[in-house]
C-alpha cells in the first residue's frame, strides 16, 4: 500500500510539473508588455514583418502580454543587436528583429562593432527560410548597365547601388558580388534603411538596390509591374531560379562559372538566407520563458490569422523554429575555413574603409 501511494504521489507530481511551469510563465507575463526591437526604421521589410508578428504573437504567449514595437535603426541592425545582447532586460520581456547577416558577422568575428559572439545568440526562429523568396538586384531601366552580362563586362560602366551600413545584408551582398563575381557595382552606403534606399533609387540618386522580392512586393508593388522603371537582373540566396523569373540568373550560377573558390564563398554567404527574418532574445532568459516564447513565435507564424494577413500583404512566410535556427548558425561556422577566411578579410577591409 505504501509503495502504491508513493508511486501515485510521484506520478501526480510529474504530471503537475509542466502545468506548474506553464502557470508560472503565465503569471509572469500577465499584465506585462513585451518589447520587440526592430533593427531598422519604419516602412521597410523588417519593420513590416516585425509589426505583423507583434499583432499576433501576444495571443500565444502565456498570460497574453501586449507586444509593442520599437524601431532602433543603425549600423545594419548591429545597434539593436548590441543593445539586446548587452543592455536589454534578460527576463523574457525583450525580443529583437535583426538583419540576417548579423549571424554571419558574429560567426566571422573580428568586427569591433559587434559586442557579442555567435553562441550568445538565442533564437526564437525566423519568419522566412527563403523557400519562396529571393534577394534580387534591381536596376533602373535607364541605367547604363542593363543586365547581368553588362555587369560582367570587364571595363564596362558601373552601376551605383544603394546600401545602409557595412554588416547589413544589402552592403555585405554587394561587396561580395563585386569582389567574388567581379560584377561592375559601386556601393553608395549610409542610407538609414531599405525604405530610404528605395526612395533614393526612385529619385535616381542611385541606379540600383538589392532587396528581397517579398519585401518589394509588400512595400513597392509597382516595381513588379511590366511598365516599372526597374528590372530584376540577378537572384541571390537561391540554389535554383524562382519560377516567376526563369530568365534571371542566380549568384550560384555565376559562382559555378567562376570556379570552386567563388562557389564556396557564395554558398557560405547564402547560408544566411535560410535565416531571412531572424528574431532573438537576450542571453540568460529563463528556460521556461524562452521555451514559451519560441512556441508562441511558431504558433503565431503558423496561425491561420497571421498566414492570411501575410498573404494579403504579399509577405512570404516560411517559418523556422528557434532550435533549427541555432543549428543553422552552427552550420555557418562549419563552412570551409578558406571561404570564411576570405569573407573575414573582405568584410574586414570593407569595414576599415
């Protein structure tokens, strides 16, 4: 009888433990606000995705806290990343939406502007794995360079392309395409965010920009019309061409033609696109709250309400969970050492300039 009583008590305690932890998390979040810091200004793709997530995620966090958004642009979202990793509360009330290149920058190391290392990144997940998206180089139709063969012509005219900051996806990608594939591109950096780069392109301050197809579809849909003033000339972040652009080559194709060294560098760079819209929390968040936030992130991203809103806004949703995101970053560190060394030196010299 005593043995049966002990077994029953142990079983009851084991069953009650998850419920107790869930109640504890709900009690913590009830009546609180959760801050979502977006590493770019208002109006761009990261902002659009982050605000959409904020509208839904609170419904899935135990205790149903209100999720509020704060834009913190600067240094290709490194300002926000450093704040989250070094300053923000570590109790589960702060989240961050960062540039996808932050993870690669952290893996490479050597950038004095980065105040954390890759293992310190605590991912909730990413809203996009780029399975149905592409980072596309757009050029004005009146630019002297008309297509990819023109960009590859030695001694030919250059296309001026807008960027935000060394370490951001747009700047990093242009620097790599220019150096590795020898594309005739001249980077004009220093714009605060993607929205201002788009405005600069529309005003003919620059002749091109590189940006995600889904981001353009949701923020600049007129660019996708046949009579648009811009045209797509290159797809980045894909192993195959998007069906919508069967005649536009990929960076991977150009790299294969350039040789094995170029191919390994482009492949290492393109690993970041599997984390196209990453979300993190500060290190040290209590395990039960981190688990609850990761679950809420995926529950929101896969919910019917958010999926429907994303479709209306032409936002590509292909969410990846936090554990998988962390493994992807670990995979970046296992890229060929010579490719990582090349990127480290290339981007380090660009930072110095």
